[in-house]
C-alpha cells in the first residue's frame, strides 16, 4: 500500500482491509490466465520519490536514497516479486514459481526488455501452487538456492539453464507452517547458509532460524537451530549478508489501522541463541512503501548498496512493484 492510497483514516482502513484480504488469501490473478505463455516482458518504469510530501528528501535512517522506480508490464505474469538477486541485472522470483530477469533501470523513466520463465518446469515438480511457492533466493558461483515456503524445501539450480541440481527438506523444517515457513535464505561468504521461518511454528516461542554448515540442498547437511526476534508486530521477509559480515534483515507489518510498513535491521550472527536486529530504517507513510518482500546487497564505488523490491500480489492498481536503491551509511 502506498502513501497515495491513504487520504483519510476511513480510506486508509478500507484500503488496508482489502489489501490484507488479498495477502491473507494469497490469491494470484494470473492463476486463471490461459496456458499460452510469452516469456518476453516489456517493462515500463518510472521514478518514485522517497517521500511524496517532500520530493527532495534523501535520508531515511541509515539509508541514503539513490533512486527508485515503479515497474509494470503488459505481460500479466510480471509482478509478485518475493525474492531477488541484483548483479549485472535483476534476477527475481515470484511466489508463483516464476523467474523474472530484467536490466537495472538507468534513467528516471523508460522501458526495459525482460524475460519470464517457469521455474517449476525446470524443477520437475508438479504445476500445482503448493509446489511452486518460491519465497527465498541466494545466488553464488553459478548456482541459485531457492526456498519453497509451502513445502519447506531448499532446492539448488544451475543458473546457466535453471536445471535443478538437488533438493532437501531438513527435519527441522517439516513442521514449519505451510504459509509461514521458509521465507528468507542467505548464503554467507564462508559457505554456510541461513534459513529464516516467517512465522512461529506451534509450540515454539520465536520464529526459528537454521544455520547450515554447508549446502542446505544436500540431504544430511548439519545445521544448528537459532531463532530470530523481529521487531514487535513484524515478520521477516528477506535477509542478506553485508560486506562486514553483519546481517541485513527486512521486516514487514500488515495492519488494519495503518496498512503496510517495513523495517530494516542489522544484526550480528551469534554462535547460539537468538538473533535480534537493530533497526536502521522505517518505511511508513509518507515514505513510499508497499509490500516489501525482496532484498539484495551490492557494492558500487566503494559504497554498500541496498536494493529493496515489493510484491504487488498481482492486485494492481491497489499495489505496485517497486524497486528502490539506497546507499548504506550505518
């Protein structure tokens, strides 16, 4: 939900109600699109300010705004971004199991040529929704690790052709919630992996966080069970490792009173126990915000760059696909 939708308290509440119903049911409009599939997507982008009420504003907590865009396409399958990796281009996953690739915008507005592919066809798993709910992504060394939320599986793909190379369903994840499980995946530079659960499983006090000694898509890889304490009322949606080894964690809250907000936090990974972040930026109106689900970190000119994207849930025009770029000055 963007600040433009919030014009009065009743309007805010009504918009929040509709949006929360969309998010709760996770109904994707393209599920009913005819089988014909055009993998090409012409993507239109236009600049969005950090704060529409103060167009010159650039600072948000420990972030400096470098630019941001609202993205759209005539291809109905574009959108629904739940995770991404930013490199020479943007590799994004949707919660419907699609791979979306497109160049990074380099102007205030214009068009890009992107491509959309069906990851589920390359995985060899059934087409049904529960088998292709991709929510987490890590890319390194020519491979991509993908987290499937409803099945709570980690799979590894070769990025040259997106063929599945292996998968595992760790024992600790088998009891995670079907619609609140595997939400964020981080490959640490030392070869270990982190997997965050979105919600708390029954009988557990805090959402679990698994620390794998190696590849989580290899059956039997040893892991330790930690926990992540998100800001009160918020749930983790993505995470990344910073160049100094700290974790950058994106958190989102859905509220009937205020709509959607997000908080970005940094944390140090302990050897055991809970991970609890220090908040460094808050996204809430009048700051431009939507259903913030995807996070990526890059380096540019000696600076640490933070990329954040939103999931429009295919509920346009109520929601937007945003791509926002910041420099981290924390």
